[in-house]
C-alpha cells in the first residue's frame, strides 16, 4: 500500500486551482466540460485559429506534464497558436477543474474524450497533432495508437516511468515494482504518423538519452529538435521553438497529402 501511494505521488502532482492571472493572459477561449467513457467529467479549453488561417483545419491537442493544470501553460498555447493551428488543452482527471483521481488508463480515456469532443467541432482525428509535454508524451503516444492522428510531438518525454524511476530512485527496485508504465518507447514502432522529438541536453529530470532512444524507435517521417535549458524551458528561445514547429507542421502536411493521394489511388483501383 505504501509503495503504491509513493508511486502515485511521484508520478502525479495535480494543482486543483486555476490561476486567475494566467486565465486573463489566455485571452478568449471556449471553456469546455466533457465526459469520458468511464463517466468522469473533465475540463478543457479550446482556442481557435484565425478565421483566415490556411491551417485552421488542424488542431494541437496539448497533453500537459504531470504537475499544475491547464492554466499554467499560457506561453506554450500562445506560441503554438502563432503557427495558425487550433489548440485544445485539457486537464486530466484530478487536475484543475476535472473530477476524479489520475491514473494511467484514466489519462488515456481523458485524451480520448478530448479527441471525441473535437470531432463535434468537425476536427478529424487525422487533423489532430498531439503535443505531449513530459508525462503528456506518454499519453499522446497512446492516443496515436488508438486514433489515426496527424502527428505526435514528444517534448522532454522519457522512455517510460520504470526507466526514469530507476534513474531517479536507484536504491529502489522500481522496474520490478512499477505499475504505472507510460511506456512511450515500446509504443513508438506501432505509431504511423509523423513524430517530433524535442529535448535539451540540459534537462535535469528526463536525461537527454531518453529522447535519443525514443527517436531511434520511432518510424519515419520523424524530426529531432534540440532546445536549451532545463526540463520546462523549451520556450527560452521562442523563435527557435517556432522554427521547429513550422518544420514539423510542414512534415505533417506533406504526409497528409501523400496519405490522401494513396487513398485516392486505392479507390480508383
């Protein structure tokens, strides 16, 4: 019992209170409540792309890290919106205004509910780019298996909880005892959409070799983008970050065109 409580407390650090100052900085967004397959009510924000954007059919699905809530990522949202793409950020169960208690399968169901809600806004799964921040990369990679997503971004994402847990707590038999996996590494060979890996050599939490292993296990097309700073510092050089996002979105768009052309040829045969 103590080991399970310790494991859960190390993986999840939710903040139930949304920051009112950050909410004001977010500008206009649609505040959304949706219900997951297992009946949990969760909260999300939809931020629309500009009406004249050529990319307004695309949408970033932000799967945030293991701490805080959706109100603590406003700078990330604003940066991603500059690419001309819609954005939907959601809180996992137990985070922010979302009900329940977080769990691995629960977070996957939360992400699936977010994708289903986007469908009501006429956003296809094939037009959704999952942006996984740290722990969120483990959630995004699972969603990329369950749904035919347009792309997957792994930002500062570890290979798996047992792997990083063994590094952070070398005196514990983490690999033998861990029940929470978020095993991105083993899922990547099954993911068929473009993958982008973003990581810094200065990351003091998820060591750089996690990104190298994840990248090596991902299928083509894929893109590696190196940043600077610690675990949460990807926006220290925002122009560099946006340059990488533009390259990746271009990769996603090319992949979509090739896939649609292939589907059209198959229909003609």
